[in-house]
């Protein structure tokens, strides 16, 4: 098992900010993970870090990022089984190669399968949880399988309790011509290619019912508004871009300012999609 100490959160998150993580563990087998779960009652799961902001302080809770042994993918007829550390881009490549359709909407969403399931990543209409049969999780008692029907999943939530460790999942796919899958993937890629570039965590806020967070922020006049090195994107107001110098404090202050402005202007409370570790807004 790899172990790191004093790892800067800026090197393991796409937002590129935050303090040092005192202890980062990377179990490569289920036995190693089991030993960690037996040792710690309180820990933070990290996937690809594309939807997490760690505060500017020493993160003393142990952080667990699943290693090589969880980076697996295989198929049985039309079902695909994979480990939670597999990148969603690799899952999608595998499905394309094997002519298996159903997850094309994940194209260009960064991160791992574990993070995607926890967040129910996808589009406004569809999330990865819609395609899953069951999810493998581990706790102090051991490994178990949760059928999708037992989870209260929804828009940007897989319905898992915060201490769940997702270790793998099984997806129900449908055979389809590879060209058809490739064309669907390309159409999602094209849409996402227009997203702002630079260090970000994707959409910062969930869309409130019947409206778009980006539009509300834009109508509140906040496009281009900056605090320190953190700026509301000119291209898509629900993205905050770190110019490379932003601290987590800059970003959290900007999030707070956006929420205040949107609340004052429209009476709507924006809710963060991004997971903030260590600091309450
Ligand atoms: C440029 C950009 C574009 C994006 N576009 C989209 C989009 O179109 N749609 C969308 O839904 N999201 C989008 N995102 C957000 C993000 O990519 C997704 O939420 C992604 O699925 C998170 O995966 P991750 O592995 O990086 O998770 P992380 O950010 O590492 O973690 C996210 C959450 O999942 C938990 N977690 C991670 N792994 C596990 C595990 N194994 N077991 C239990 N809990 C775990 C973490 O504790 C955390 O709470 C975008 C992000 C970026 C940077």
C-alpha cells in the first residue's frame, strides 16, 4: 500500500488549491482497505478530486484513495463490472471497444467510477446511477452489494451515506454498433468541449428546480467577478476558474458572495454541487 504524508491538496484536485493532507493512504487490495477501515472511524474518500475542495489548513483526517487493485474492468455478456478507481473515461473507452451502449453521456466528465457513483454524475436528465445494477461497498463488517433500488439517488447524489466506501459496480449495458456509440460519445464531447478551460471543479452549484444556477449568477451580474485568484467564468457563470494563484479561501469566499447575491436578488438559495472538505459556508 502506498502512503503519502503532507500531500498538497492542490496536486490531487482539479481545482488546484487547499492545504496539506497529513496522511493519504492508497490501498491496492481489499485486504489493505479492510485493515484501514478497521483502524479508522473517521476518514475522507477521494476519487479523482474533480469535485472536491479542501480548505486551506492541515487536513488531519486520514484520506483514502483506492489504488491499482480497484482499477479493473471486465464484462459478462452485456453487463460490465468495474472497480471504483477506474477512470470514467476508461470505462467509456472499454464500452466503446466492446460495442456496449448506455454510458455515453459520461463523455468528458473527469474522475473515477467511485466518485461518479457517489455524485450520480451525468447530465441534467441522466446520471450514472440510472445504468447501474448494483454497487459493491465495504465497511468494517466486510463487503456487501447494494442493489440500485435500495438507494435514494437523484440529481447529483447517489444516495450513499457519507461514510460509504464504494469499491466497485455492475452496469447493465446494451449491445449496439460501435459507430453508433462513437457518434453518441462525440455529441456529448462536443457539448462539453465548450466548457471553460482552466483549473475548476466543473459546475459549482446544483441547478435549482426549474432554473439554471449559471443563468441566475449571470443575471446577478457576477460573470467575471473575482476574489484573489478565483474568478466567475466569463463563458459559463456556474464555473469558478482558479488562475493558478487562488487559495481555497478565495474560492470559498467567492462561493459565499455568489450565494448572497443570488439570494438577495432572486430569493433563491444556491446549493453547492462541489464537496467542500473542512469548512462550513
Ligand atoms: C471540467 C469539469 C467538468 C465537469 N463536468 C461534469 C458534468 O458534466 N456532470 C457531472 O455530473 N459532473 C461534472 N464534473 C464534476 C466531477 O467530474 C464529477 O462529479 C465526478 O464524477 C467526480 O468524480 P471524482 O472521482 O473526481 O470524485 P471526487 O471529486 O474525488 O469525489 C467526489 C465525492 O465522491 C466521494 N467519493 C469519491 N470516491 C469514492 C469512493 N470510492 N467511495 C465513496 N465515496 C467516494 C468523495 O468523498 C466526494 O464526496 C465536472 C468536473 C470538471 C473539473
